[in-house]
C-alpha cells in the first residue's frame, strides 16, 4: 500500500452547518418552502469544457499523476487504500498531451486495524497549564501522517480559517512497527502552522482496504480530438424543448432560477428532461452537459431540503 497520505478537505461538522446555509432560505423557520429546486446553466467554451470534464483531483494530484503515468506506459497500475479512491471509472485524465477514460477494477480486499483520529480547534483556546504539547515537526512520521489525514487544510488556506471545528473518528492505519507518541496518549495538543489543535489518537476499529487495478482507454490523441469526443459523446443536444421549457432554460442562462415545490408545470417538465439526460449518460461526470442553440452549457440542478 502506498504510504502517501492526503489531507482531508471536508469536515463533517462544518458540512452539516453549511448545508443549512446552502439550502432553500424559504425553508427556514417561519417560511413555507421546505423543499426547492434551483437551476443554473453556465456557458462553456471548448477550453472550459475540457477543464470541466477532466477531473481536478486536488488532494490526490501526485498519486493520480503516478497512476496515470504507470497505466499509460505499462498498460495498468494498481493502488491500495482504505480511504477515498484517487481515481474511479468514468474519470477523464490527460497525460503527455493525450486524453484517456479511466477504468477501475477491484481485485482484492483485506481487513486492517485503524486508529481513530480526532481533532478539535477553537480559535480562542490555547493549551492549558500542564497539558502535553507537541510541535508537529517533532512527531514521528506516522503521527504526522495521522494528523494530516484528518486535518482540514483547505479551511485554513485563506484568512484566519474557521473559528472552530471538531472532527472525530477519522481512521488511520499505523504502519507495522511504526513509532508513535500519540497512540493511547489521550488528548494532547499539537502546534501546526502556528495554531494549536487538540488531538486524540485512540480507539481501534476495523477498516477494509481494497486494491484496485486501473487501465486507460484513449479517447483523444490531442486536445482537439478530445473536444470532438466530448461534444459527440458527453454533450447532449437540448433541441426539442417546448416554448415554455425554453423560457425557463433561458432564465437559467441569465441567472439562477429557484422554485419551491410543487414546481410549476414548465419547470417540472424541464427538470424531468434534465434528470433523464443525467440517468442516460454513460459517464462518471456529474452535472449534465447540454448544447442549446449552438452553445454548450453545464447545468446545475439542485434540490434543497431543509
């Protein structure tokens, strides 16, 4: 198994709070919109279309680069993990100027014993007198990796970061024979990037590690060929709308269209058409891509329930 560990970019605790913010404001107490749909269509040029379809792998960028390079040169690459997959079937990637569709096959699984990592942060709190405090750089490698596996780095990239958060139960498998100053040490403090964090590495639980085989199918020998592939295989013509459906879609081009349920007949008809496109597309990519009157659009259709 690769020993490289990526930083976690999403927090369960923060996600729960942000869901309320991103939902239908009408669904807040005192209003009558518990469920709504929003529709937005964003025009894409061909360069933007390529950037949209090819995945931005963020935290897994280095791992993906190695896997793709190996699969391109040797015909396949294998990777083992008990956390998020760096690549999945239906992803599109670029390598040495050519473009490929990724295929993934799980070939083996095994049970591993992981430690649960918890991190708490409060901007206004510091280590109490007598508390155990470690500087991040003085910790053994495995402890540093365990911390980074759960640490929400993205939230600290700009400004002062969040006022506070709590994330717990994040699994990390310590390599056999690795040194640790955190395992079973109870709650300690770690100073990282100038900030103090309360950290606990304790309870064990079983996780499933899977080994996957990755292969690549070339879908474009160069950028122009890939653009042609995307237009032919992934972009769906939206050319048989009724006048009423066209009116809704053109409003979505100009800006986000929001409706509470029950939806108007025109919005509901367009929603059903877009849902059908999403269900029938043979691609791992998320948002529907459509062509309307000669222009390609990425369509975001979101249901918010509060």
